[in-house]
């Protein structure tokens, strides 16, 4: 249970023993609508669920988990998987993570959300989407063309032809 300091230390120790903390580059961040052991995965807004603000602050500011890059270290990545009940909820949840990590002053402006996508990466992704769309259209066109050409839906074998007379 990461809500307590000892529970967080135990969790970190368990991760270190099983896979090694260096092998976990990304952490999943969401609060929970139900208590630990509830056996359901119901997400809540950061700091408003059963885990709570203080537990998130403890996790995000822990020296081994902190998302801020220390000297000679890469910061940890956290992915938010939180509900979007109202417009802007995603931005508010990410802003809350920045605040609880003690990095509010370093957080990017959240006018249109947060994105780590660079213009070059966005262009590359758009090109890939365009290529996939062209391929899908070509396949669809070929399939439509073969139906128009009178290709039979099912080829009859000689044995089937004899049965039908």
C-alpha cells in the first residue's frame, strides 16, 4: 500500500528485487475510486481518490521515483490514466501531477493540453497515417474492382458440378 511511507518503501524494494527499478522507465499514475484489494480497476482524478494527494506527493518526490532529472540522471516518466468527466479534466490531472512532484513552476503551459510530441514527430506520424490511408483505400478499390468484374463468390469444384447435374 503506497499510501504510507513504509508501504512505498516496501513497494520500491519489491520492484528492485523482481525486475530492478532501472528496468521500469514509466509508471502508471491514477487515483482509485475503491480501496486497495477491492479487486476492481476504477480510476479517479489525481488526489481525489483512495490513494490521495499526500501519497502521490510522496511517490512523485521520492528520490528513486522523482520525475525531475537529477544531476546525471534521467527523470522518471509517469503516464496518467484518469477519467475525463468534463472538458479539461486531463489537463487538470496532469497539472496536479506536476504540482505534487514539486515541479509546478517547470510545467509546460496547459492551454491545449500537454504533449511531448515535437513538430518533427507530429509530421512523421501524419505521413505514416497518410500512407496507411492510401494503402487501405487501394486495397478497398482492388476488392471493389474484382467484385465488379464478375469474380464468383465461390468456385465450384468438378465434384460439386457433377452433383448438381
